C-alpha cells in the first residue's frame, strides 16, 4: 500500500530483457525523458493496489512472447499466467500519491551498474527522487552527467 505495488514471488516474474519505452504520461517524473531501451532485469506482472488507486504508470512496455516464456532469473519459469497475458503492456515504473499526502514510486530496473550511464534511465529515477520529496522537477528534467570514470569509482573488486 505504501508504494502502490510490489513483486510477488511466482506471480510476478523477473526476466532479463530490453523493453522499449516509446511514450510517457504527462507527469513530473517523466519531464525531459526521451524514448529509450535498455537491457536489465525488469520485473513485471506486479501486484498493485485495487483498481490502481492513486498509482500512475510511468514506464510501460509490452514484453515479447519470447520474454514471457522465460527463463526468468528465479525460478526460471515459464508461468502459465505470464504467458497467457501475451501482448499486454506491463508497468515497470510507477508513482503513487497516498491519502496522507505521502508519495512513493516503484522502479523494477536498477540491476546493472553500467545502465546508469544511459541519460534517460538515470533521468527518470532522478526526477522520481526530486518529485518524491515534493520539490519541483525542472521542465527538462534533472540534468546530470556521468562519465565512464565516474561509473568506475568505488566499485568493489570482483572475483574471477
């Protein structure tokens, strides 16, 4: 209830795929965001509040039939109800405004560090953070620059 939706084990799924975000609703979180596509572990078939009350879908895309068939990261699927919903667009990011005046957002991406180099991916999340704390999101969205050197800072060493 607090953020409007959630991932439910074996109801939702978590495949690796590249949704194409082609259009966006008129909402402060989408200001300045241009169409983009990026491979990530995008969760979908989320559980939302009844009738999506107070929930505004922000990033929406239809998975291909192949994506719906799996594999999912865990458990690998396919799940019959996911396959049966072929053609349906899925909500991958949303905003919620609560009756108490609070705000929240859900974002099902964020699994690959390198994706933060993509300007529109980064912008939609930065915009969401600004909106969340009730500041004005600039008309062009939050402008930020990230270099390859920035992305390489403070990484933990990886084992081979």
